[in-house]
C-alpha cells in the first residue's frame, strides 16, 4: 500500500519478473555502500547480485544461495554535462537517470521496454532496445566499470579488457559491479515523433524493416494467433526524438493503475487474447498514423500498469525471445509463427524487430544481426514447455540464440549452441558467484 | 529568503537513508548543503550524489555526534561555510539492541547518549544561532517509539521520548524568535537501520519518508508523523490506560 510512490515497492521481494520458477534465496545481504565490500569470507554458499528483479526467468534468482541486494547502491557519482558522461552506482534505475538527464537535453543510449531496471542489470544482460539497428546494445555505451571480486579485489575495466567483455552480458557472474560510466546521447527534446503503420503479414514486416535505417527507433507488435494469409500481421512503430509541447511526465512516477491480485489462471486464454489481438490490430483504422508523444509511453507502455504480470495468473509466465540470423530471415521466423499459431497456446502480443549488424561487446551477449521475436506464454502445468523446446530446435538449426534474461527452461545443450564464446567466458567467472539459471544450463 | 539565493541546509547523520532522501529533494531544488556524518567514504558518496543531482554546493565535515565538543565545532563550521543556515536537520541515531541494553547499563547509556545527548549537544548551539538570526527551521528526527515506553525497545523509546520533551520546550522558546522546530516521527521505514526487522504492510520506502520529511519542514509543521497514518495509530497507543498497557506484549 504505502510504498509505491515511485514504482519501487518498499517491501522487499526476491522473485523474477515472470514469477516462474519460484525460488527462494537462503539469505539476502544488502549492499549499501560501494566503499564497503560484502564480507565474502563470512557468507556461505554462492552469491548473486540482485536489484530490480526484471529478468523474467531464473537468471536473477539464486535458489538456496545468497542474493546481494544492491538496490541501495543508488547514488549518482558524476555527470559531465558537456561530454555527456554519467557515472553512477550499479543499483541506480534507468528511470532515475532519465529524470536527471532528459531535462538537460540528454538521453540514455539504449533503453529496454521498462525503465525500472538497474544499471547493473542492464550491463549484466547487455540489454537492447528499439534502436539496436543503430546503437547496438547497452554495453556498447559503457566506457568503464568497477568490478568487486569475491577475493576483495577491485578492478576498473573498460571495453578493451577481457574481464569487461565477460561482465557485459555476463549475467552477474563475474563479480559485483559497483559503479559504471555510461556515454549518453544528445536529444532535441522529451518527445518522440512516431509513426504507426498497420501491416497485413510477415512479408510486409520485412519490407518495412528495410526502411529501419531512416529511423532511430523501430519495433513491431505482432498478432501471434493470426494464421494463414494473416500470419505475422501487426503494427509497426518507428520514431525519432523530437521536441514536445509542454513538459514530459516524470519518469519516477509510478503506474496509474496496479493489478491488485493474481488473475484466475484461465483469464488470458485463446479466446480473450484473440479478441484482444483483433481489437488492437483494428484499433488502427488508417494504414499510417503520425503523432508526437512523450518518450515514456513510447518506450515503456507496460510501465503504465503496475504488476501487470499478475494477469498471467498464479503460476506466472515465461517469455520466449529468440534471434534468428540472416538477411532476410523470414524462413525460420515464419516457421516459428506457424508453430505458435498451430500449437493452441494462448500467445499474447509478440514483439518483432530487426537487430542491426553492430557486434555486441559481451562474450555472452544475446543480440546479433538478424530478426528477434519475443512472445509471452502463461505457465499452466507442463505447458508451454514442449512448444518452446520445438522452437529452440528451429533457432539452433538457424544458428540463432535464445535470450537468457527471459529464459526459465532452455536445455544445457541449447545454451552451449547459442553461446559459442562460453569457453572464453568461463575463466572470468567469479568462483563464488552463481545463479539458478547458471546451475540449470550446466546440469549434466 | 530572496529567490536568487538557494536554501542553506545543514544535515547531521547525512548518510542515513531518510536524511539522504530528504537531502536529494533539496538538491533537486539547487540547495546549498552542509553534511555531517561519521564515515568519510560514505559521506563523500552521498555528497557526490547530491552534487550530481543539482545541489548548488555541498560541504562536508566528519562528526561522531557522541563527541559533544566536536558537535559545537561542526555547527560553527556549517554556519560559517554557508553564511548562516535556513534549515538544520538532525537525522543521526542508532537503533540499539534492547536485550543488550537490558544486560548492560553502559550499553543503554551509550545508546541514550547517541540518540539524546548528542542531539542536545547539537541543538544548544544551533538554537542560539537560529534565535539570534530570528528565522529558520530546526528539524529533528525522533521516532514513534518515543510516544510510549514499550518492553521491546524502551531504551530507544526513552531517548526519543526525552528528545520529544526537549523539542517541545525548544519550540516554545524559539516561537517568539520566529524559528520553527519540527519534530519528525517516522514509523517503520525500509532502511539499513531496520534491516533486521520483518517487513510488514506499515513499512514505507526511504524515498517516501524523505519526501514527507521535506514537506513537513517546508510547511513548518510542529510534529509530523512519517507517514501520516502513524498519527492515529499512536493516538490510540497513547490513550490506552497504563493498567491495560502494562499487560500487553508490544
């Protein structure tokens, strides 16, 4: 009740965003000061940094182990407003940074679909956004960071260091990031001049994607339940930074509406979602619509509804996000859409985007050139896991990857196939650090 | 205060979560701040944060508030550095372990000195300076624990209760001088100080508490509960007859 002033709950909970799987740390150690190293020698078991818990699956969980809660490492350190360099502690949220820099004419180089992620989490998952085709990943804009190892050693490293390349996308396993420095970008104002284009199917999507280079941000929403000639229909959204009449709403404001309780398990079923998808698709009557909107609803539409994941019912949900390389990549993507539509799984909104050619800086970074698709599935008993195993096989065949930050179920074999630099990464892992995800993809 | 000169705020216990969040609100308005705390690294981390968030100026001084002589020095340093003060916020304190205080008088007295003695050491020179200036606001973080002695933390409660009386008298004295004295009484706030307690529905974030503290100071409230809903709760707890209260396990 009382705590959600700024979207951050006062009460601590240590779940992942999809609320699947359930896992409980044996203990939690709050890290409050960057100058004070946690007493690693006194802490038992494996440790894992935890901040906002916005990873969907189990990469931010440490079942039976210890979580280092870094949400209080929330201090800014320095902002060079001439050069656009910001240094801050790892628990600072992107919302906090935007509140400071947007009025001063700067923006984060990369933002994901929610502003409630920490800088440490953005680095550990080497997150991407709607401008991947131009800017690459978040980690590509980190100029340096400090890593605190369980030996007590502090290492400041930058893009040319192997330890940095292991830490970016390294799922929090190379040690505790205490602070990082980020290169920001200039913007004209807090608005986004956006264009929404309804497209009838997958071919039309790929045609629109050839125009991506002319826009800073592009992404498409796709109806995953449509079949036959309408397969892959959706709405393409693209935009650029623009001045805005009047002030933008504060990014620190919480959601206007919060889902108060878990919805009944069957609320999001094939019928309700098909109706929703149809209505959403039809909501755009014209083929094209242009408008200027504040940046927050453009980037973070779901932040407008607090605890929206409760709509998926008590067992939680999984999000499946894959990338399939190749230009054009419509072959495997079309097969994936067909499998989802045929499976009978109530898939809700899918998000489709072309990743650019920028090489990701991390050894275990997920983004690579190709087409990425993200789809939510409610968990009910053993569903939708068989379907997702099938999709993994398609992605492996195509030489793609599945995103660990969203994952709760990929097999060790798939993980090794998706991340060929795994052997380069291993020597840099901190031996005291582990996660539920890490143990799962290393199970024999 | 003329609009072109940013507000001058002195914060003791500046590395505490509630003080930091309150100072962040002032920093966003471009305030000039003088921060005092015990640990140099932590103090510098907070100072850098406030500078980055827009404070016009941030000065610091190391202070262990149980060093009463040093308290007076730091008050003078703050007053001199900022050329006078508009607001003084005392936010230092520790939540002692009740069981250890019951086992050791020295332990109990030490915690009373940190939570009450040090406040007197700071408030005495501060009150005289504010009184002479004829304006400004002294705000002190007390606690709902000071409203009634309870078996589970009466040593802490005694210090905060004594502080309450001290501030009442000070408010009464400084009223004529045009100086406000604000007693702030937080309930459960999610801070490192309460990390050992099980979190219930009455817990609020430090950020919420900081905003409420800032508002209470700006509105020159006499006594402000943080957040507001502790006022009716404590009203009920205060009116329970002692004959009944002594039987409760609170």
